[in-house]
C-alpha cells in the first residue's frame, strides 16, 4: 500500500527572532538555469515532490518564495572561531535561509543555499559556488546518509552558467547554486556573535527560541535520557540544560563520523549547528585505510582537524558555546554539563561500529563495547585493509573472505562470535553479494568529476549514487526514490 503524500507545511519561525539576527537579501540572477540534481526523496519528505522543472528552477534557482514561508531570503548573522582564531567578520556570505517547513513528524526543517549570490557578509568574495563544490557536497551528504550519519541533505543543484576563478581548482570553472535541507542553520557562532556584542538579551532570545523549536521533546543519547526543555524556564535552569542538549547532539554526530571514517575538515565554530547535524561540506575526506592523522584540508598544516582529533575539536567548540553563557549562569553549572562529552562520543562510536558490522549483542555492556572499538581500530591500523572493506568483509559477525587470520584480528573475531547478526537477510542483498565494498576516497571523487568537467558526462556520478542507494537498502536506512541527475550540455 502506497504511503499518503506529504503536504507542504510552510513555516517562518526564524523571522520571529527579529531583524537583529539576519539581513534580508536578494538572490543573484544568473545567465542560465540548468537542473543538474533533484533529490526526490528529500523533496517528498517535505511535500515538494510535485514541482515540475519550471517550478523547481523558479524556487531553487531564481528563489521565488515558497507560499507561506519567507517573502525574502534571510542571510543569517554569526561570528566564529576559525582554526582557533576569532573572526567577527563572518555571516552568510554566499548563502541564505530560503524557507522553513515541517516534515511529516512535525520536525522543523530549513532550506538553505550555497552559491546564491553576495550578501552584506560577503566581504570581497563573489558569493558563488563552483559546480565541482556542489558535486562534492552531493557525494558527501549521500554517502553519510547511507552510513547512518545525521547529515543535511543536498536538495537541489542548478548550474548557473558563470565562469569562476578559484585558487584550489583549475580556473575558470563552472558555477552552480546548491540548496540543502537541514534541521537548523543556527550555529555556535550565532551565540558567539551576541556574546561578542555583549548582547545578553539577544542570547536569551536565541536560547529560548532554540529550546522551543528544537529541544521541546526528550531524547535518548547514548545511555543518557535527556529531558525536554522548557523554553520559559528561568535562565539559570535553561542554559545549562540547553548546553547539554546541544553538546550531546554534536557528540552523537562526531561518534558517527568516526565510525564512518569521515573527516569533516573544517570544524570551526560556525560549522557546528545547534542540532548537531553535520553540514557545510568543504574539504572533506573518507579514510582509505585507518589513519588517525589524516587531514582533509590542505591548509590544515598542524592537523588541528585530523580524523582522530575531531572529538577534541568538537568539545573545544562546545566550550566556546559555554563561554557565551558565563555572564548569565555560574561557570561550574556549565562545566558540569560537558563532563560526559567524550563518553557520549565513545558510546555512539561503539553503537555505530556494531551497526556497520551488522551485529547486535543480547545484553548491554559498555566495557565490552569499548574493548571491541579499541581492538577493531588496533587491527584496522595493523592490517591497513581498506576501512570500508573491513566492515563489508565482516558484516554479519564473521569474515566472508580469507585474510583475517593475523593475531591482531583474534580479539575482534572473538567479540563477533558472541554477537548475533542484525539482519540475516541482508547478506543476500546484492550490496553484500559484491566482494568489493562501496567507498568514497578522494581519488574516486576526482574520477567522478573528471568526465563531468571534460565531456559533461554525469554517468559516473549517477552510478555512484545508485550504489549508495543500494547500500542504504542493504543497511535498512532508507528506500526512497533515486535522485535525478541531468547530464548533457547546459542549455
């Protein structure tokens, strides 16, 4: 039986904060509008899958308002620490909040942009996005969604016909505008800006807004049951609880990144949002083999945001959020809320490792979970097998190929023998019938882009997205329609 179609349910909640939190802007006009990517699954989740191509371009290329949401786009105000240095000259410089809506579960969602033109925060930049950058964001979001990571979704990509000059890729290069579907675009840096301005009233307004619209329900994170927040509670009660909810959401995502072998690359405080959802993908990487020191950004010379340092980088960012509250709440009350951060990361990592291995245990045991993770990473490092390949080979609890006979694999295999397959039928899925794991190394990303750049051949991107879709089916994390890729010369 076909599920009923979701109706579009527009919202304008961010506008309720007042003009001190954003600037109304106009989208750029572009020489052309060529649809390259439509995420039908994401569109269906918010009731926008009925749009034809002309309407799609009108809303997600020319940014004509969606009925009932913002009459004008909102460029959001924020500051942030970038590689440890505070920058008060940030804000949405090449994007804006285009619309808000509710999904079927009444969760508030945003449609935000990247490459939609200059704003008051653009400084000397052109407000544009390269087509290659848009393709890379599609690949990051789809792969992470397939690996059960809380991520924004690439919603739309429209090629815009401009030629951009960039230092980090061959120029001139093609331009595009991307729309992402995300739970929130309110960042740690949104609070930092208010603290920098000594605007305690603004911090209270934003804190109550976040509590009301994003944390009104209880949630279990790791072994902790986190209570819902009362947006009208006294600040002395609200702010520590809000800090805990935000930090727990971020810890949950960081643990998922580690299990996915993902390196975000730029963990500045403006790249952490309050719901913990992973978003804004620049120089990301996935591990080819287990390497704790792998960095994603060529400019990360000190390895500040290397794969293995991501938990510390995330905690440092959350501490900067706590700094914003110290004039309103005793510091010790805030510090107490952050003591569990690393344990929450470790708990999520352990559950995600088990999920990727396709196993469950018949009883909870945090010591066993931690030991399995430790022994798994020791063996992964020693073997230098492909990171994704290990999970593929061991899915279901026992090796499905030869090669796992070295002594360093023995502790891992002992734990797996005590586990049960999460889904026996999954092993018969075509994804697991293949001997080769699905991966997303930087070499693969470059290979997908090369024929697009040279011949407007989008077939490798389509094939990779189909393979990710198949993996999601095998893992049981979604079975929606494939995204639409439109290849061929731009009109």
